[in-house]
């Protein structure tokens, strides 16, 4: 989260409507991924079966929204001619979109919706880096720091997934350090050499 905030610092003109739309979009994406995981893992559907079920209603919703909000402007401004001039580009975009959906389905089925969301963040960071390296796009030092933090977060998540014992040890260490969890010390020690208090004996009723 911190990395993303640094990435977009100075690039947003925040408004109540815009923030509400962003939060609603993120909520709907989370619900979509969780329900997709339920279909693919709990209901034992394959990626192709998932696409077969989800693609028609998704296409209908997109076409309905586009017909109401975008098609009139496209006709009025003559942008439909762009599609006629570059049919292969639009066809390739459609095929690649289908491939992305298939890969996403397969990834959710093999891992989890959380890992898919985190990997999507990594993909976005990599796209920015490719743009900087190949197309000469400019990013500020603050944005670069944000991208680095996002990459560190992705690496940390995968480290905990691959080494769960070390992740559990780190979690217990943080609980003790910040005074949470079952390992919370009974009182703060005044020195490193002072022993911890012994637990009081429990009273047993005869």
C-alpha cells in the first residue's frame, strides 16, 4: 500500500467521487477474484470451464455499458474508422485479452486470489520499468522508491510462502516486540539480564 501511494504521489487530483469509484472498483475486483477462486477450487472447475461460464455474462455487461456510454461518441466523432483501418491490431488485442483471462483463471486455480492480486501489482511495476527502459519514459525518485517498495513487498510475501516456518517465527517475533499475542511478556524488563517473572501457581479447588 505504501509503495502504491508513493507511485502515484502528485499524479492524482483527488475528489470524493473519484475516491469512491476507486474503492468500489477495488471491492468489486476482490469479490470477483474470491468468487472465481471458489468456482475453480471448491467447485473443481477447470480454467476452460470457468471461462465458459463467466465469459458470456462478462461480455454482456461490457457490451451494454459500452453501447450506452461509448458507442454514441464513437459514431459522432468518426472513431469507428480507426477500427476499419487497423483490424489486425484490434483482433490481436481481443485474442491477447482472452489469453490474459485464461492465464488469470489458471493462476487462481493453481494458487489463490491473493497471490493473483499481488502478481498483478508486480506486472504493473514491470510494465513501468519496461516503459522507462525501452520508451524513455521518465519517473521521479519518489515513484522509483514506491516501485521498489512494492517489489520488496512481493518478495517478502513469496519468502513467507516458500518458508512458512521462518514466516511463523518472524510473526511471533513481531508479536513479542510490539506486545501482542500469547508470547507477550508479563512486564517490561528493566535490563537484559533481569529474568522474566515466573507464572503464578494456579489454585486447585478440592
